[in-house]
């Protein structure tokens, strides 16, 4: 007689194994499970292994499967885990991957599960095309979206994956770009087609731009007694006649609400009322400033932060439990948290509190890696071959602290390049003693080799030093840094040619105290298109010396021709060193001027020098530079390449003290100027620029160069 219980058990086991062994994967992938000898109960899992995986490590794959944590074998569970792995590969661009679980009996009645992965070739993005984009070129739009075409750096960035969710984000980014450039009604659709022969996708975005609008009349109305609306006018970024911009509307609303809060109206709420005039293609805007509901923050919940401490996030908020709830203040806190750079995403939501006048704020973050191990090598026309090994942690112990240690070396290959090595350590606490004051310490040890042949600098040195610094915000746009430090330096001059500036074994100790003021209203800190950044630094240096050193730098950016990508800038610099003893400043303390002031000159190639050729530097300078940066038409903006044309001019004066005879040809022309063109690459290692220069004015003994390769800086 057949036992019905055993019969049903056998049927279920057979069905489970059949289902697991024939589960189809996307793209024709078949997920199979090797049959295991039927047992009266599920066997225990001895181990979970992976074979053939290169894109994901074993540790990464282990987090995608539940088999390891389940403890007992389940055919359905193993098949589900294989599908999870396949989906992860599919999201990473591997469309033809197959994942085959292999289950083997081992001693003790247990089983070993091995997921065999056949990755195939990763599918890329062959081309991204746009249709209907009459006002904005395709190269600009490619720079707006996050999906990128496959290129020579795709293996590094992995940004050429086809992902429907990412394409939805890209459509929103295109709409937002248009909305910020005068087109509030733009509609965007996208289609992706897979080419099996090329194992790549072709993506086409279809754009209906709509009409272009500008801002018309702008006004402010309020129902709050005592509110000074005149003081709010300075927050308006939607000037009459300017193109419509959604982001300018939002910035105005937020800043106006914050300014009203600063006036003592904590519940002020700002809403823009837009009146469309299709005939003139304008929006008349009225900002309504009213008293919002009197709601208070009952609780702030923070989730998702596995490493970062709660207090690091909370201190970026300008409110706490019990304070008035203001949406603009919350948005400002969100941006402050995002600016930390510790999180991939920051989401803030609200929910009703325990009473009608209370609200609960929920902050959910997704952390990202904040530690970096750097191994870089490169070449600079100022320093020759250079390399560095560094370890950086921007969120040390989850406390928001910055730590960096680096070992570097340079191998000078030409004039003025002595070569050497350096050891640097830096630590910054962004909120010293819980205040809005940053504190940091820097320490260094640098060895510059003495040259064995004639160069610009005839001596070497060994310097060990460090400094303490404190940063203090003064206003929203103005900040100050106060610093003090010490340095012990020993000069080396045992080789020929002999220096006329120092003697072998000369020891010089320095102590300094100074400050830096920084004014920054740039629209973007990495690639600004408008705004001003300016710094003024002054320090007193004493001990074996006695002088005051002052330097000022400023650069103003302005967009040229709307939507063209042209950005103009004017940069001014000046510096002076005053010896408080009334004598000359030592050449070892002078400004080492060169291509950073006027392009087209070598490092340490411009200014006073001795008749032996030894460089002295200068004690005062003033420079002015004008530059126009532009996209390169034939190169997609996704490559991060831009061009520039520029003109530099400077006045150099002040001869430092030395023990030699001054070369009259090095000071017969104090005015220097040059013109040129540049290629700028936003590389993975930082913004690099190659400058091609033609010198117009120089002194007889100045040393020039046609090309220089340097890191690009704002100042």
C-alpha cells in the first residue's frame, strides 16, 4: 500500500528541483541547480563558494545571497539567490551573464553550494543621441545626464551602464536644465535599443522644448506686520528681463524666508505667485511672505548612518527639538549635510507629531566611502617627475574629522628642478569644542636635494615644521583663518656651483603668526561660471628673520553669451614683503615667481638673479590675467576637456639680499606679459591644464618656456 505522506513529499521535492533547474534568466540566461540526493529533511549547508566572478568579489556576492545565512539547503532559495546575483550583474551592465548553482554532497550529510558565474562581456553605451534640442546642443546635454557613452575611461568610472532607473533620473535632469535656462514646459522621453552585434545600447532622448520665457515684473507682498520688505529685495535672483530659471526661483524663496527668520519671524513662509503672459513670453512674479502655521520640531530621527555619528549630522542643522519648524531652514540643513561629502544621498521627510502643532523630521542618509588610498605619478614642468603615496580619511572614526598622511618625491629634470622628497601630515576638526570653528594641525618634513649642475637654485635644504590653524565664519560669504607655526631649516651648499645666497650648514629658524580672509560667492566651487572669490593673507615672520608678508588674490567669473558655455574671468594678484629691520629681505624668503604669475616663464624663471645665474626671487609683485574658457566643439563634454585663451601681465620689483653681483639683464624689464591658449582636462586625478604661451615682454635674463603642465586652480 502506498503511503500518501511519502508520495506527497516526493512530489513536492520533484517539483521544487524541477522549478529550480529550469528557471529562465533575462537575455536567455538559464539558472540551473544540480540535483541533490533526496533526503527526509533539508541538509545543512557546509559552505557557499563562488567561481568565475571578476566584477564582484566573493565578499560582495556573499551579501547578495541568503543561502549562507539560512543554514539549511533549499532549492528554491538557491535559485532565488542565483537570480539576485544575475540581476546585480545586469545592473552593472553585464547583460549576457549566466549564474549556475552547483550543489555537492560532502561528508556529514551536508552540502556545498557553488555559484558558477559566466560574466560574458559587459554591455556599454555605443551612442547617446538627442532629437528636438534646438536651443541646447547635444554635447551640453551629455554633460547634464549621468549616463555616459563608452569611452577610454569607462573601465574606471563604470558610468556607461544601461539602467532604466538611471534614465528616468536623466530625463528629470534634462527637464531641470531646460527649466533653469528659460524653458519651463520642456518634455523629455527616452528609448534604449540593444545591439547584440556590438553588445551595446543606443539611447535616444526626444525633447519637446516648448517656448522660452523670461521674468517680467517682480514684487514682494507680505501680511506680516513689521516685516521690512525692503531688506528682502536683496535676496531676489529673478530680475526683470532675465531668463526664467526654476533654481533662481527656489533660491529666492529659500533666502527670503531665511532673511525673514533673521528678522525674528521664525514662521515666515514664502510662496512665489507666477502670472504667465503668453503674448510677451514672460512670468510676472510676486513673492508672498506670510505667517506660516506655528509648528514646532518635536523630534529629529536620523537613520542609515552606520559609520557617521549622529552628532556630526545634527550639528549641520540650525535647529533642534523644540525650535520653530521652517521648511527653508530644513532645506538649508539638507544642503549642509550633503556638502559634507560623506553620503551618496540625503533624504528629509516630515510626519505629524504627537500634537497638531508638532512635526517629526526624519533624515535618512546613504553613506559612501570617505577613505582614499592614493598612489599617483605625474610630470610638472615646474617640478619634473613627481609621485606621491597618500592615505586620506575625510570622516575619521565617523566624527567628521579630516586626516591625511602622504609621502612624496620629485625628480627634477631641468632648470630650477632640484628634486627631493616630502612627508606631510594633516588633521582637521571641523567643529572645535562643539563651536562653528575649525581647528587643525599640519606637520611636514621636506628634503630638497642640492643640484650637481647649474640650475636656477644652487642650494638644497632640509626643513621640518608645522602649524596650528583655526577657521572662523564671519558672515555667510566671508570667513577667516588664523594660523601660527614653526620651522627649522638647514641649508646644504657643498657642491659646485657655490651659492651666493646661503652657506653650507646655515640654520634658519622661523616662527609665524598670520591670518587669511576669504570672500566666496561663486556659483560652483569646482567649475564656477559666475561670482567672485578673493583672499587676503598677512603674516608676521620672526625668530631668525623679522618681516611681514602680505598677499592678495581675487578672481571674478562671468558667463559670456547665454547657453554658449563661454565663461570669462579676470584674476588679480599682488604681494609684498617688508623687512621690519629696515634692510633687504633674504633671497630665501622672497617670492619664487614664475609661470604661476605669468604663463610662458619657467618656474623660478622671472625676476632678479645673480650674474652667476642663481635665482633670487622678488619682494613685490602685481599681476593681472584675463581668460575665456570654452567647450571644444568637436569633443563631447563628457570627456571633461575644455579650451581657453588668455593674456597675462605683471609688474615685478624688489631685489632681495644676497652675497653676489646682480645680473642687470634680469631687472632691465620689470613689466612682463604673455598671451596663449590652454587645454584643460577634468581628469580623475584633478583638473590638469596644459598652457601654450608666447611671451610678449620679458627681461634679458628671464627664462621662458612654450608649454607648461600644471594643476588648475581657482586662484
